[in-house]
């Protein structure tokens, strides 16, 4: 009885320690977002006061000012079009590439995969001038088309890798059985692979969306007024001479909110896709 | 029937021509997110009402991002911008390279002579003007009048750095989070090096001798850096090596600095009750001198320029002349109050009303008048610029030297090592660039 009670105590204490640790890590990660949110409701003088005030009279003046000064929805629409467009195009290409690499492997497949990934190791600023010149010559500067193409190429290596990993987990016997029933490549992908790997593919889509939504380097350098997404809007509130932290927090909150909400809604698929693999 | 068709055709042609003659020209303006620039953006409707054929599109970015973006665009003739906000450092260099349109034959009503000569010269190359100044600044000393009164101290009109150190020592009270002095420590050619260069000018140092040899191995530089590290290390706030303009402004506005030497543009921030907790107790003095007053206060201006790659030069010219005109100053005074007019560019701005209502105006005017980008050191120098050196290599050199000096302040290096490394690095870069 004593022994059992001791085990029970250990299990309970382990549960509470795990819970406390999880909460601690979650709060630690969420802290900058929470602080940004709080600051966005402060006045400028409260935003930089030390020690920082936790209890204060909230104000919406920063949001009103952002609304007056900037066309938020124009920037948001650009973000939506560019991130969804690049994700759609990227998924189309990544699924085809991963299908061929996973089920028709050659002796160069692994090297090709590694080479694709190695392009991510290059610091973006290293190719800024050539890309800028290409964009200028093809008339892609400050266009959403230009950003869609660039983001697609930028996220492709990760997307191909992820989809390839999920496809590899699908037993080849399933595809062979489908082939015996007369299925060809497109049907195999649509009717067999996509339903089996939907969790993994959803995770890939989400990751690509998040990466495209948050990308700032290229969007700042290649757009000006017409195609600038929300990241450019945030940058426009950063000031070298003047304290506008509350306004900056308000605009950052507005920029993060859509993707945060989207991630929240789809977190189940994201976690399942990233942790369980393609086939349960 | 044929006659009526002809009449219709002629009518349509006439309407189309009329529409063409009123065709809208859109100009894209790249600017920084400073209070004065945002005010200008807010007043763009006024401009568009007066010029219905011109539409303004704004691209507002953080200073460093904007500088990188503009440099890329102008060097590759990307043509993304019709109006660029650039500083005194870029305007003459970019003009010389043919990247900017010369701004000659300005309308008489613009009154170019009204613009401060130092600002006009700083935006010109070979007598050709390449930018119209939007606002200008020098550096001044801000101090807490209440703390000075309590301690029985009196701030001279232009203190010496030695006096500033004595005041800082007496007013430093870290237990109460009150620091004797706040100065820039964050590395960068436009951050700590702007302040340190003016300090070095006052101590009799210069970046280069007339043969373009760097002088960090000289006694004046050693004295400057030792003084700076000692002053800020002993009587400055903790973590001073990470503080730039905004961080120090936050410290001063929350009552944590007894003195602060920085840009005159902060005058409107520290006296603004919505931003500053000490707005009623701020005094102004000229930037400190030491063995000389030459170059003790810096000179900078944000100007509007038209890149040669613009395809809407005429519309851009109409806009830049409006935004930097007396008429615009009057418009800001009537809409946002006289304290908020763009400072430091026009002599006519400093009329009696402005001098009375803006407590920082007089000292700014005096500081702007003292600043001379050509004679800003005790001994002759081969470059133009008070707190910067007007050569293309300076951005990289200034930032690297800034990092070395910031390291000395943070304690990761010491004064001697920082100066030795600065001398070696600068000599190498200047030698490679072919200066000697």
C-alpha cells in the first residue's frame, strides 16, 4: 500500500512538474507577443516608462492612428495574395518533384535533395544585387507576381523535403495495387497519396504560409508602394529619431494577427503533420 | 449621317485629348519615419488638391533600410522612386556621380537664399545643388534645470567637456536611477561616431591629415576616447554602449539623465508634455567645446532629391519645391502649431513668434549658425563634413571604427587597443581605395 502510494505520489508530482514546465516554456515563448499586445494599448509615454507598467488605462489611439496613416487592408491583401499564391504554386511543384523523387529514385536523388537544401544556406543579401537586376529587367520590381515567384523558389527546398519525407512513408504496395487497378501518376497522387498524407501536406502548406507571411528581407528590397506586404508596413513605423513604440506595437499586432489566428485554427493539423508523419 | 459621325468623332477626340492633358502623374516618395516626415505625409492631400494632376505615393522605411534600398535603386537605375529622402552625406556624392537631377532654376518665390548657407553648401557639389532641405539639425546640450538648481550649478551657454564632466559627477546618483550624463554608445557611423567625432573636433583631433592619413595614433584622439569612455563609463547609465538616439531620448524623457548631448531635433520631443515627464524642466545649451569650438556641434539635414532614373521629373520637382518652401512651413504652423514646423533650414522660420514659442529654437539657430562642414577642426582637413567624412568609403570605415570604440566603452577592449585597431583598419581601407 505504502509502495503504491509512493508511486502514485511520484506520478502526480511528475504530472505537475511536466505541466508547470510546459506552461513556463509556453509563457516564455508567448511573452514577446503578449508584451507587444499590451504595449499597443499604451500611450507613447507609458510604452517606454521604467519600470514598465502592467496596469494602465488602455487606449485605442495607436490603432486609430495606424488606420488614419496607412492603408492596412492594401498591405494585408498583398500579404494574403503573395503568401497563398506562392504556397499554392510551391505545393504544386513540390508534390510533383517529391513524387518523382520518392517513388522513382535514381542514384542522384539524394544528392539533388541535398543540393536543393544547400541553396537555403546562402545568405540572401549575397544575391540581392543579381536578383534586383533580374527583377528590374523583367519588370517585376514592386509586383506581386515577382514576390510570388521568389517566395515559391525560396520555400521550395523545404517543401520538397517535407513532402518527400511524407511520401517515403507510404508503402509502395499501396501504389502498386493502385497501378494494377489502372491508376496512372496523376490519379496515384490525387486519389492515393494526397488523402493518405493530408496531415503532412497541411503542415507543409502552413509552414510555407508562415514563412512567406513573415518574410521581410526581399519584400522590403523589391517592393515600394504597390506590392508591399505587411512586413513593409511594420518597417515603416520604425523610427530612428522619435519614440513610437506603442504605434509600432499596434501595427505589429495588426500584421501578426491574421497569421496567428490562422495558425491557432489549424494547430491540430500542424502538430499532427509535424509529429506523426504521413501514415499513422 | 456622315456629318454627325464626323462631329461625334471630333467630340470624342477632343474629350480624349482633354483627359490626356489632365492625365494623372504618380510620384513615389521614399522617406524615413521621423515626426516631420510623417507630418508631411499627412499634408499630402493639401498638395494633391492644389495639383490634381499629381498623385503622391509614400514609401516610409526605417533609416538604414531606406538607405540600403535607395542606394540599390539609384545605383542600378531601378527607377522605383521619383523623390528620395537623403542626407547631407549622400547628396553631394550621388550628385557627382550623376545619379541625381540638379535642382537649378528654382522659382523666385522659393527664395533659395533664405536657406542656411551651410545647409545649401552641404547639399551641393561643384556649386550645383542636388537636394532641397526638408529639416536640418545640429547637436546641443539638454540639461535638467531643476537638478542644476538644486545642486547650485549653472550651465554656461557653451560648456566645455571638462565642465560637463564636473556637472555629471555632481549630479550622478545611480541609486535613484539618476545618471549624470547620457550619450550615444551604439556603434554606427551615424550613431556613436557622430557624437565622438564632434567630441574629437572639440579636443583638437581630426579623422585625416591633408595627405588622407588617419590620425588615430595622435594624442588628441587618445585624449578624446579616454575622456569619452571615462565620462560615460563612470557617470552614464548602465549598458550605455547599446544606447542610440531613441534609447537616450527615452532615458531623458523619463527623468533619468541630468544631461544629454544629441540632435537638436529632440528639442520638440523633450518639451512635449505627451512624450516627456520632464518637459517643464529642460534647459538648452550649445554642444560642449574643449580646446576649440570648431566642429563641436554637428550639422545634418534630411533633403528631398530627384534621382536621374525618375520618369516624372517635372512632377517630382513641383513636389520637392512645395514641401521645402516657406508656404509649407506656414501650412504646418497653421495646422500643427508653430512649434512643429520643420526646423533648421530657413532663416525666415526663426521669426519672433517661433523664437518665443519654441524654447529650443534660439539655441538651434545658434548651433546651426556655428556649424561649418568645411572648417570643423582645429587644424586643416581634406574632407567636408562635421560629424562625418564626405567620401564613399566612410560608411564602412565609420561603422567599423564605431564598433571598436563601442567595444572600448563596453569593456571588451581598451582605449589603446581600440585606437590601434582603428588606425590599422582605416589606413588599410584608405590605402586600398587609393588615397595614398
